[in-house]
């Protein structure tokens, strides 16, 4: 369909959808409500489906976003990655007289009506919101998501979409680590009456509660453009965006760390941040449980920074931090007012850590061996193309649990400026660092991956008939597997293959260990970095396509294509 025709249809459908929502809220008859609700979801899904392949308007050019965040010199981004990325915080100070010339900062300022009073600001980002239901991190078929979701376009839900909270401290300041988050609403509350909800948020704000709205990349085209550019720059599938609006002399979130890196951009007012180094050698993994912070930090060991309008702070994942508008330094009292900042969360999904790249490299190499033809009989082919690779996948996972390098983000697909005049000094340095990391990882696999530890964990899963400990490898199903069906691994239901593996190797584990060592050595000696990069980028594009489709669909439900 022609895009102009799609846009016209979307505009009409959106108006109908809003009228159906209004009728549902006014209908007295329960049967009528259910009938209208059914129609409402049909219309919202139609809006979503029509919009997923619609080209987004280029409201912010990628180079403009990059320069606005990291600096005007083209090498500034590469310098940031080499010096600070996943290593240490970094503060970007913005001169007041340059903010008006920054198109990205100006676009955000207008999007949130930041020149208005606090009530009007709250209305600017709460009016017209719909819920953004979760999509599985490794879901690569948007139609599967649409078949499973039953509340598309529904009213926003507490915690899933928004939080209204404040941090309270005990009167004894020595117990500062015992701060508690106090929420204004109950978990799971659905806000059907938008006007009543907006009124309550304004009341909460006046009583010291911060408003934290998630998923801004699904609600604002300007924020979506920034998030998409950052995802391309870092070679990741997507970047999340939240806004935090805090009243004077308050703290929203309690002291915590994140499982993703954060760029905190101060858009209005100012905020005092305290940041502590990562107390552990390993970076936290995305989606893994958080460890408690009690007693592991000293207040005076942190770094304090005050962010003013336009300033941006980079906080690596794992670095503990807290922020509040109560500036207790005498010379800062003039700034003790409400604050709004945008966070850009660079989330490194499991396939796109260096551990993920190692798994991709292994699968890519195994597939190449299949294409080359096997010189073994069928039993040996099964071991070489299915069983030994599975053991090595498990061994790599076990190694990554203790080796920090595997947790770092792989940036071989980073989309760097093509016209840089500093190619040899910066672009090549970044690309060279990625290749060096890969070489180090292969050496680690050669030295430290062993058959015994991996086989023991597999045996335990088979004995307990529970493959929960191996669910992490489900994303590997998206990598191509050729050859005979019995030489492929079902990564979504891996227990059957684990059972076959134990049966094949338990009678003579010493011989199996020797065979595994030979397989591992051939892989480490013959794996081709460029082949792995190609497979990595293909998988990344698959992830990115689905995330982009979801983003465009949600933007449409927030009225992105109304005019």
C-alpha cells in the first residue's frame, strides 16, 4: 500500500478508535461495553499493524543526535567508547549559551512543554497515554506478539508504564542505607479515568512524589529518533527512554544500580547525583536478579555531581547511584526547584554481549563445517556437529560467569560516522579494540573451557529432568542450522538433546573429554572473525526490525500519524 494512503487510513482509524473509547466510558449497558471493547481492540490492532512498516519521519538526523550528546567533533563518540564505556562515569557540561543552538535539546524542550508550570508539564506527558505491554526480548515475529497480546491500546498500568514514588529516610541519618521507596498507587492499578489520574499525579507531585514514566521511545517521535540513533551508534537492537519529574527537595528512586548503562540528560532545573563505583568485578547481566546493597557502600566514597539544564551524566551498569533535588550546599539553594531529566538506557541483550558473540562464532563455525562435508560416519558427525558444540556452549557460559570480559557489550556492529576525518586515529582504534577483545576471548576459551565442568552441569539437569538452567540459550534458535534434522539442536527444548548427550558420553567420559578438547582446539584455531561478524550483524538486524516495528506501532497508538 502507498504510504500516503496508509497515513490517511491511520488518521481516520485513530479518530474512530478514540470515539469508541469515549463511548465505552459512557455506555450504561454492560453488554454494550463488552461489544465496544471488542471493537476497540480490533481497531487498535489494525492501527498497530498498518503502522509497523511505515517510514518514520526523519525529525532528527543521526549525526545531529550524536554531536548533541557526545560533542561536535566526529571522533568524540569513539573517544567516549575507548575511555569511559562500561568503565567509569563521565559528565558532559553544557554551556548555557549553546543550549539554544542545540536542535535536539530544543526538540525535547518543546516536546515536554518545559516552559510551563509544573501542572502543565505533567499534563504534557500524561495526556493520551496508552499502555506499552511487554514484548519478549527474543521475539522476532511481530505477528506472534500481536496474536498473544489482548490489551493493545489499553489504559496505562502502574509499574508497567508509570511509577509515582518518593524515597523516605529514617530520622537517624546513620541509617541512610535503610531508605524505603513509598509508592502513591498500588501495583497493577489501571488508570481508566485519565482526568482523575492526572489530578492525582499533580497532587502527589505537590506532596513530594516523583513521576517516572517508562517507554518514552514508544510515546514521543522525537525521543524515538534519539533512541534509534543511539542504538545504531552502539550496535545494539534498541535503547530505552524514561523521564523523571521530581519536585523540590525530594528523592524519587532509592539508591540502586542498573543492569544497563544510562545517559541521564537534565532537561529542566537541576539535580544532585551521588555515584559509587561498581563494588563487583563483573558487570550485571540484563534481566538477572539484583543483589541487595545493604552495608556494601560508604557514603563518603561516592562521587557527587550537580547536573544543570543541558548537562548529561553517563553511568555504567553496576554503578550504584541516587539523585535528588534537595541541594543542601548553601550556594546551590537558588537551584532548589523541580527537575525533569530523560534517561537513555543502553541495554545489552544476551546475544550482543561478548559471550553472545562467542556463541554466535561457534554456531557459525559449526555450520561452515557442515557445508564442507563430513569425513566421519554418522555417529561421529553427531558428536562433531551437535553434541560437542552443545558442551562447548555450556562451557563458554560457565566461563562467562566469572570472567568480566564476556559481560561487556560487543560493538562490532556499531554504526560509526562514515565521513570521519579521523579514521586512522579513532575509527580504526575502536575496530581494533573489538578484534583484540575477540582474540582474547578465543584464548580464554582455549585455556579455560573444560569438558568436566560442563558435563557435570548437564548431568545434573538430566538427573533432575529440569532444563531451567539452560533457558539462557533459547535465543540461539534464531541462528541458522543446516544439514539433517537429527544433527540440529532444538534450543527451545534442549533437555532431549542433553539426555542424548549424557547417554553418549557417560560410558567413557575420558574418551569424550579427549574428543571435546580436539573439537575445541579446532574451533579456536580455525574460527573466522569476519564470518562471526556477519552472522552477528544479521541477528542484530532481525532483533532491530522487530523492535522498530513495535516502536512504530506504539507510536501510532500514541497519535504519531494523526495529522
